[in-house]
C-alpha cells in the first residue's frame, strides 16, 4: 500500500522560517551569497524565487517545502486573519 502524504494545515512565510531557524538576514545573505536586500525582497514576495535559492533556504532553515508559503507575505497574512475571524 502506498503512503499518503498530506499537505500541512498551515504554511509559514520565508521570514518566519528564517526567524524560527534563529538566523538573521545577514546570516542568510552570507550563507547564500546574496545581498540582504535580495533576501528581504523574496521574504516579502517569493512568487518568483529562483529554485536554486529556494532549495538552499529550505536546507538552511530545516523545513520541508510543503510548509513554506510561496507568494506575497501580505497575502498569507490576509489569509490567516480571515481564517481566525
């Protein structure tokens, strides 16, 4: 019998994943070879995050891809607010 994998009930932003991993923007910029502004930009809107950067961040933060919300952080916050209202 095949194992059924389910999507997590919730997703977190890239910023939340970074903070949960105990990393600063400077730490991530150094580890990825990207500038702080680039990391900040993708934390605000990861709609077009390059796959190579996404894979590095997933490994760095120690989270599965299914747990991360890709898109505008403000959209995620809006969805969470509507869910709790």
